[in-house]
């Protein structure tokens, strides 16, 4: 139990970074089909973040403002990698942003799986459908991965 606050707050911070990145991607792709894709994904991640906050409350874990602020800053710094010299995001930048989202969502899937295993011995977790949350994360990864591969095809196509 002593490591649980850190573990949960790390995942909460990851959600903060993902939401910030998605806000940027929505704005960048405004008026394009990708914007609605990113809005839908953002809604999903925000819903998952609310469940994670419920888990924190269940275990009486306080949210770490330092970790959330660090994630916010890290996302801003990471954004410089996908935008070169202030230009709008290109295909390779889009691919890298989608890759970051795939990695983060995979981490969330593993969080739900770990909590599912812990629910076998913790009654506090038994009211949360962790299996459904894990399935939703898998579905999110598949959706984002399809877009990532589209971006890879565009970024690396022969001219």
C-alpha cells in the first residue's frame, strides 16, 4: 500500500499529459476529420481519468499537484519535438504524437489490469469494472494505432 499513491498519481499525471496533447491536436486539426477523432479520444481519456480519481478517493490518496504540473510541463516540452521551428505539426510529428498516445494508453491498460489483479484481495476495488476499463483501453489503442500507421504511411511515402 505504501507505493500505491505514487503509482496512481503517475497514471493521473499521464492522463493530464494526454489531455493536454489531445487539446493541442484538436486545435491543430480543427476543421479536419482528425479533429473529431481526437475529440472523441479526449472524451474517452477524460472519462477514464474520472474513474482513476475515484480510485484515488477510494484509497484516500491525494492527487499530486507536483506530478500533474510535471506532466503538463513535459507535454509542452515534448510538443517541441513534434513541431519544428514553430511550424504546424507535420506527418512525422503527427505519427510521433499518436505514438506517444499509444504508449500512454497501453500504460493505462496495464494499470487497469494491475488493479484487476489487486481487486482479488482488495474489496475497495471490487465495485469498479476493471475488466471493462481494460477492454476500453485496448480498443483505444487499436483506434489510435490505426491513425498512427496512416500517418507513418504518409510520412514515409516515396516521392
